[in-house]
């Protein structure tokens, strides 16, 4: 819509590196009541935006022009795009139109609780949620219930409205406050924590208020409702690297499976680790629940399943998509998408390069460097053992080894000759890595079956639902260890 939006748009679209820092807030009873009231208004406002936006989306999709636009082949990119953007324009289905909508909806008493700029970020949020539905990436939007409430609200600038400030404090150390309306919420700052002091030395892009339910109302820092408040600062720059995560120069091959990760550096010790081991004990219960849902789904949509109840095949997308579809269950449980994102960011921030090896063309999981043969392994086969004399070696570790010595300059195509010398040094390391994993399993850690560790009394599984690797990474000159030990990145 008008030009006036283009300048408002800029702050959120500039692509400077960004990281986050979260600090707990101290709020007294009066502040808690006011925060609760503001967030409640925010919730109602967000729901109103969703509801109005949903009407726009429905009307737009009901327009015959929508079907016409959909019928334009994807090869005619420009025409397709033009048709859709004309529709979006006329039905007001765009981020800017939602900002206007927010302006219209933010009236009288609402305005006392909700600053214009926060209303705008809520409008962007509602638009993004609806746009996912529009693009077929989500089935529906989620209205915020009164009981769960709005758990966060954010600004998009740091000079007005809700913002974080540092002021001179006791012992020569600055004290930080989140300012919102007339309240000043003190942040608990541990200046001795290098992560905190590093973060606060950087420019703040904007602040986000986060409300989380504490385990009980008696939990430290919780208010009477059992809720805790935090400020998340979105900062310009790179996150802190703890000194123990010194940046190395080795090249590391990674084989990421849905349940395990094989890490094989060219030089150092190799490792085979399960992903999200702490989540696994519940896996059976979750699986039971999912099977129940699955049965219900089959009953409701019989046309998507063949006569044996198997889902009908769909076209495969990129490797990761295919991987996600194939191993949906274990992928969901172990969230490798987040891991990959984290890996990508970490490698980038240490000055390394992350090469994602195309699994379909490289087929490292089938390759044998001894004879150069590509032999597909059934999923239940955890070991690489070739008549030519290579192996036995755990297949994920072997793939990671192959990845570590790939040459991106040679299109990541493996050749027998390049592996002869590396293999001499690596074989023992790979066996040792598997040995250590076996040892941890004996000590009681639950390991996924794909790691090829025999369990006492367990029959040999041959179920195709068990998963192995599909994605391979080659990370050169970057220390990959860092992401493993650092806490999860805070979610947006
Ligand atoms: Zn061979």
C-alpha cells in the first residue's frame, strides 16, 4: 500500500547478524498485575487480528481469480507471482495491510495498553501465521486462549515503547531495566557470566517480554499465578564463544541420522552420539499415541492410503524433506532441523564452512572406498562390511569418515585413491568410537538401535521404521564441538 510503510519496514528486514540474550525479570505484585493486563489486551488484539485476517484469506481464496492464479504453471514464475500479488493487494492480505488493520483495530481503551509499535509487531505475527496457512505450510492458525494467554510480546526498535536500558548501579556495575508504560522491571544480571557481559556489550535491536509458567507458584521468582517474566534482548553481532570451545582448524565429517550423530574429524577422536537421549524414554508412549492418531487419520482419509493401509507415495523434494517424510516419527522427536540450523550458525560464526553433501548423488551410505562399489544397505543393516576387506565398521561412522575426506572442489565425488591413506589412521578411531558408545549403553544410557549396539536379550530388529543416516555434512576449519555443549538457542 502507500509509501509510508517502506521506511517502517526497514528495521526488521536488514540482515545484520543477530543473537539473543535472556535475562530474568523481577516484578512486584503491582507490576505483575499490570503486565498481566497488558498481555491480556495483547492476546485479545492478536486474536482479533487473526480473525479479521482469516476472513480476508477466506474471501481471497473464494475469488474465482484465485483458482485462475493457481492454474498458472509454476514455470511461468512472473505471471504467477503477479496474479497472486494482485489478489493479495485487493484483499488486503499483506504485512502492510495488516499494519493498517492493526491501526484501525487499536482504538480507545486498547491503545492505553498497547503501544502502536507493539500492535504492529502483533500484526506482523498474525500475518505470518495466516500466510503459512495461505502457502499451505500450516493447516490452521492458533487463537490464543484466555487460560494460556499470550506468552510473549516484542518491540521492533529500541528507542521507544517497550525497551531495555542500562543505568549506573551498585558496585560500579550497571543495572538493567525493562521499561514498559510506566513500569521499570529490574533484570537480574550476572556480570560475571561471560555470556551475559558479552551480550550486554552489544547494540540492542529490540526487546521481547516473555512470560513462562513456573513449575509452581512457589518457584523462585514466580508470581502468585506461578508465572515468571523474562526479557529477551535481540542483539547485533555474534554470540559469545566460551573459551573451552576454542576454534580449531580440523575438517570434520558428520553423519546426521534421525536418532544419532556420527562425528569423524580428520585428526581427532571420532564419536557416535545419540540425539536427544533424554527424550527417548517417553518415545514408546508417544509412539502409542501417534499410532492411535494415525489409525484415526486412516479411517478419516481412506483415499490417501492403499489397500494395505500404507500411505500412497508422494513426490520427493530436497533431501531433507524426503528424509523428514521417510523418518517422520523419529525426526519429529529429535528435531534435527533445529540442530542443523544451529550447526549452520555455529560453523558460520567460527569462520568455518559447512558443506552439505547431496546424499542422492554422493550416496556415501552405499559407497565402499576399498572397491569403489555402491551397494545400498537395507535400513536394518548397521554395519559396513565389504567382501573387498573393508570393515566391519558402524555404517554412520563410516559415512562420516567418508564425508570428512571428501573434496568439495571435486564436487564431493568420492574416489578410492583418496581414502587409502586416511583409512589407515581412521579405522581404529572409528572402532574406538563405537566401543565407547557400547560402553555407555552398558552403563545404562539408552541408545538408538540404529547405532548397532546389541542389547541384552533383545532380538535383532529388522523393522524398516528404524532409522539410519541420510544427511551428511562436511565441516571444514570450523569447530563443531561448540554447538554440542552450548544450551539450546532461545526460540523466537
Ligand atoms: Zn569394498
